[in-house]
C-alpha cells in the first residue's frame, strides 16, 4: 500500500527569547505571503524550552519552502 500523504519540505524557525507579539507579527506576514491554505502549508510547535520557541513550517511545494526560507529565516 502506498503512502498518500504529501512529502512536506520543513523549515524550522526559532524565537529566542519568546515574545508573543513578535511571533504573531511573524505569522501575520507568513499568512499574508502564503495564505491560510493548510493544504499548501502549515506549522506546528516543535518545542518550547527555556523561553525559546521552535516552530516547524511544512510546505507541500519545495519552491514555497525556499521562498519562505529566503524571506523569513533568521
């Protein structure tokens, strides 16, 4: 049986120290650029340790992940 789930390209972004307003502003920018389409991309919280928050952004199309990385990687 084949796996029908897409192969996501993943990009990790760390917020250290965590600041709620900074994260929300960051996410507003991402939503503005990539839309609210969970079939195209989504994010999950990877970890929250010692006031450092790591988010995993997962993209269906590798080109979106590249554009995201070029604009948003820190």
